[in-house]
C-alpha cells in the first residue's frame, strides 16, 4: 500500500529527473490533471513538470452547462456554493440485504446501473459498515509503514474490515488499503467491485510463503456490492456524470478505495452531497479561489467509510476541451505542443487545482455562444475584446507563474518573465482559453483550457 506507493513515487522521481524535459502548455496542464493540492485530483493524464519533479497521480471533477441561451443583458445571480465544513466521518447506515437475493453472489462482466443501485441499497455480499474507529493495535499486524493510520470500518460475517490510510503525500492524497481479518489471518482486498474488468489495486510482491511482506495474503476474490460504482449518475437537468474514464485511468489502481484525506485531517475542501446512492454519495467538493467571484469545484463519490473518489474531467460534462464542437468563426488556436486539452479551474494554479470554478454572479451580456460540449450543452466565451473576468483570470495565472533562473543566476523568475503561454489578452481570447457553461441547477461554471494554467517549474 503506502509502502509500495511511496517507493514507486520515489523511483519515479529519480527516473524523471534524469529523463524528463521541462513541461509547459498542454502537458503542464496535465500535471494539474494528475495531482491536486491536499486532495487527489483524479485525472486521466499522468505527467510530470520540470527536472526533479515527483510524478504525480491525478483524479477531477467536472461540470456541465445548462441548455438555455442566456438572457442578453440581465445579470444572473448564480446560486452561491454554501460552504460546508469538511465532515468528520459519521455513522454509516448500512443498506439492508435484499429479502430475496437473486442468483449466486458472484462477479459479473456486465451489470446494468439499475441493478448496481438496487444492490447498493440491498447488498448480497454481507458487509456492514460503521463509523471509522482508530485501531492502532492492528497497525503492526497489517503494515510495515508505521506512519499509516488504521481504522476499523466494518465487518463481513466473521471478518472485521479495516482500512489503512497513508499520510497525505506531498498534497497528492492519502492512499488507502482495505483489509479483512478473520481467524485465518489478514487479507488485503484487491478488487472491490462486483463488476469484472473494473480496476484492482496494483499487485505487490508476494513472497514464497504466499504473504506480502510476511504480513497478509493478497485477496482478489472478495468484493462488495456497496463499493461497486454505477456507470452513470444523473444529477438532473440532463447533467450526467460517468465513472468509466475514472476507473479506466492509469492512476486508479493506486486509489481504488479513494483518498483517505478526510480520515487523517488532510485538507480536501468542503463537500456538499448532491445525491445519495445507498452508502455512497455524489458530492461537490469546493474550495475558495484567489480570483474574486469564483469558487473552485470538483465532482466526487464518497465511500461508506468516508474516503473520496474524484472523477476525471472526461467523466463530467464540459470537462473535455478537445471534444467541444465550435461554431464557425470560433475555432480556437491549437495547442503548440499537440498535447490533449482538458478543463482546469481558472481560479487555481497548475499543480494541484480543481477542474472548474463556479461564478458568484454571471453577467450574460459579457459572454457569447461559441459552441457546445460533447454532451450538447451550450458553451460560451467572452465577448469580443474580453470581459473583466477573462482579464482577471489571465492576469492572475500569469502573476502566479514561476520558474528557475538561467544557469548561474540566483533565485526564481516569477510573473510575466516566467514564460506564461498567453502573455496577452488577445492570445488568451483567440485560444478560447476561458469558457463558460451551466451546471445541473442552472449555475454557471467557468473552465480554463489546460494549457492556459500558470507556467511552473515543478509541482513538488
């Protein structure tokens, strides 16, 4: 778990230092897709930024936009995201097993979402979740790394269920492993989903005695109906989240049980429940922005024991910049490095930001329709010449840019001299670097194409 992950990242850091070119533009934007400040950012791309950067793994969130063309002059006051203190894990109401289970309790290659949702409410697999309770006495039984924190989170038949949570790793998230312990000893559960083909945790080295590090067995057979994600979640207003790209992303085997930051008091931001799915919940995670009028936001799914799986950009409407269909005359300038472009929060920097920002007040007259997302949601860009928000976002991203000085020079190079990709408002606008769309409740979200985030030398 954290032992293997930390070792992997350390090796990656050394390898990257010797082999990786400095990143900027679209590739740098993907760094923010791969890592997030004090939270997992769940992104599908994995990247690195600059010499000596530690490889970072990402997870995101996305927002989509509404279907209505805005009123041309009337200011629209967007519902303000209500700050909600990051919750301390609370007692979990375990779903009631179905009175009439149908069929054998086995994994299946294909499970329709109606069945997934029913099993979330009525699991066949016997797990009973509880409020996470510290279990320090189990640490020597389960772990080599004494810095990890162990919690008792439930039971299944005669087995007790524990999670081991690593310390937050350079703001990239707190990795989680899940164990069952019964009379036969501890087992580390590898593949929590009831759906075959869904991600398993990366397999560690298994000794000739069949144990990992002489401690526990590697269990690929145990699974849970209440840890099986639906493929789609409808938040209303034709705003449909998916989970497929998140689970298929190359980083996901490290985070199949989510980010445990809320269990170990790592800062993740505020979480607001949007929809409950049995013991799971779809949440909006928010944090303040340094750009006035914006609140940064992601979409995520919380588990029965309080960990968080953040959705990638491609699983949220409006998150895939490359998939936007632009109207004639609104085609953006291409990325000069040819890298894929996704959404980034205009109110945060490159390294560990969220995916979107929500506007406190949206003035429709300052925006014009320019296209639509892959899901058919209207996309808007600033009026010709820009608006106050586009100017503020571009200036702030340039201001927070930084790199190292030339060889032999002391100190850092910051601001405009750091080589921000869009040094003029005209270039920023020609790239459609900032775009807007509506969320499920008609709220307005802003997204930055990922090569328009700050220039940065390295993120860790």
